[in-house]
C-alpha cells in the first residue's frame, strides 16, 4: 500500500525510530499515571440518533453521557 502524504496520518509508524535511537535514557521521563484521571471525548450524534439518545437517557434517569459510557462498557464485555 502506498503512503499518501496528503491524507495519511502523520507521523507514520516507524517514521521517528531513527531519531529515537539517537537518544539516551536521560531524554525520557517515566510516569506511573493517575488512576483517577478522566478522558473527555466529544461525540457527534445527529438527527434521530440524538433524539433517541436523549429519550433513552431521560427514561433511565441518566445523562446522555452516562448512556454512552454504559454502551461502551457493555460492548467491551465478552458475549454471553
């Protein structure tokens, strides 16, 4: 498959490997991370899907974001 510099993501995997190989260990910082951190994702839902999401959330007494989060958790579970 040919790379298209106009439409392919930049950088491509491997593009910086040679540059990273020149760095020694002091150029990198390692962090444990924060297990209480959150990530906000903006989801675009249009037309009847937006109305459906609002209706489901209202029926459940939840916010639309809670319905989407529950959908993601359910999708990650193995099938029964």
